[in-house]
C-alpha cells in the first residue's frame, strides 16, 4: 500500500520537484510575503491616496511599513504588503475609480530592469512575450496571458474565482482589474508611443459608475457583462518596433532579467524555507522543532521569524496540506483514503471534514470537476 501511494504521488503531472514548484505558486504566503520588490507600486498607491485626502499611515496599516520606508528607493516590499495597502485604500476611499487613478500613475520607468527590457524589445510581439516571461519581477498579483484570435491580439485577465489571493472580495478584485487594464495601456503607450491604444476592452462586471473614467484612461470602446476580461489590439501591430528598440541591448537586458528571476527563486525568505522542508518528502511533515534544527536555529527563533513575515508554522502546514490535497485529487488516481493517509490524517473522515472547511467543496466534487478554480493560479500584475 505505501509503495503504491508513493508511486502515485510521484507521478501525476511530473516529479516531486515539479510538484513542489507548482505548489509554491499555489500555497498562500509562500511567495506573497517575500520581500523582494521595489516600493514603486506601493508609492504610487500612497501618493494617490494622500492626494484624495486619505492618511498615509492608515493606508499602510498592517503592512509593517511607514510613509518614510515606502519613499526609500532601497526598501524591499512584498506582494502581501501591496495587497494589504490596497485593501485599506478600497475600504477608506468611497468611490470605485481608485484602480484607474493608481494605474495612470504607473509608467514603465517604475519597473526597473523589467521595464527597460520592454522598452528596447525588437517588436511589440517580443515586448509582450518578455512581459509574460519575466512577470514575476513586477510584483505579481494577477495571472495574465495573451493570445492571437483572428486579426486581434488579446490580453486575458482572470475572473475572481481563478485568483489565489486571501480575502479577495469584489471591491478589491475590481480595483485590481481596473489597475491591471490601466497599467497595460499606459505601459504599452510608453513602449510604442501614444498612438498605440487598444481596439476594445471587455469587462465581466456590469457597467460601473466610473465607466467614463475607464474609457478616458483606456482610450477605447468598453463593453460590460462580457464572458471574459479582455483587452484587444490589432494583431497587425505585433510586428511593429518600439520607439527605443535595440536588438543588442534587448538581448543583454533579457539575460539580466533571467538572472534576476533565478536569484528570486533561490533567495527565499524563511517562509519559503519552511515550505521547502514541509514539501521535501511526500507524506512526511516535520514538526517545527525538526525544521528549526534543519535551519540551525531554535524553534522560538523560527516562530519569531515566521511571525515577522506574517505567517506561522501551523498556517503554512495547513496551506501545504490543502494544496497537496487539491493536487492529488486532480492529478493522480489516489483514493481519498490514501490521500488522507499521505497527508497525515488518522482517517478519511477527518480529511473530508478538513477539506470541506478549507475549500467549501468535498473531495469528490473537486475530483469530478478536475480542478478547483479558486486555488488554480497566481500570476502577476
């Protein structure tokens, strides 16, 4: 039985290494709390909020940041800090146009080497491919992708149920979508010139009170109550060159971005290191004392370090078991009893209750659907 479980766990969509890499994108807190990004996006949010009469410290409540640290160009911030500040801003500001306002403040120069790589790309197609390839350098929030459909190139943005972010209510989701659309348009114009505006923007939600502000920012016709969130450009523009295109510099900067991306993968915070220990051996979950010993520190120090990154051993352990349960249900043939055993539950009843509490669904419902959309993907903004 144990050998059969190990074989099934090691199969599925690939090796344990691939599974661990996939789960690192799905476990809340593993990437969201890592301090590795420029404060430029947070600074734009705070600037706009202050101009609207909001208190900067109230905007940053719960982030562990101050207006002074956000203004420091050498401060490293996390995705969770931006998300917490955005949640504060949406709560404090009574109008729905905040995402548009913040998006209009963002420019390609605020994205460091990532932005420079976009500017000197040989073609618009290459710029868009580069944007997706190195998106993890841009303080990721939403998953994005682009496709060619007939005579259009179409950016596709996720619906709320596809996004793995904690406490993502409708107002915060709408803020992120408006921000994403606006940033895309602003950056594309920065790269190509003011002429390069979308042909059409489609939104899943009903027409909002600030539709006019959206139309002014996006400079294109808008459609609401649509099946997907889409931003379309003419496909014929893909071969056009950015204003600062330079093939030699583009290759140099692309290599630098690749190096930065690799560094991010290896320079993990304590949260990622604990996560790696929890996922190192399928079916074996070391307790906090064992992990602390592996990391050459006391369990008290480890708890303190995790708390500083906004998480705890128990939260990470629960998140890992939840993500693994979903992964096993959707990519292997393991039975519920075997999954329960692999995840350290004493019986399948306890596992079923825990899974229902985690996801709002039963294991059978998830297996029948083949996926659990709420926990599928986390991408970039």
